[in-house]
């Protein structure tokens, strides 16, 4: 309160604690590990894996793609 009387204001956003919804990755898949998983996956999962790898899209974004979004 004394700070505001002297013309200073406190940025309220700085007092908010930020919570991460995601745990940071500790390991990335190596190419040989990805090939093993791809080999035993179902055809649908294999297709999703390939499209994810080629496009760089996240799985949740890839699954939202509609046929009308695709072009040759």
C-alpha cells in the first residue's frame, strides 16, 4: 500500500505461480527405436507415425485433419 501512495504500482502478473501442464521430456526416441515401434504397431498407428514424422505435427493436431484439408 505504501508503494502505491508513492506512485509505484506492483505488477500483479508477477505474483502468479505458473503451473506446467506437461512434464518435460527426458528422452527422445532414436531412429532405431522408432523403427521397432513402427514394426509392431497396427496399420493405423503406423500411418499416424509416418505422417507425424513427415509433417512435424503433434498427434492431436494430426488427428483433427479433415479430408478437405488435404491437397495433392
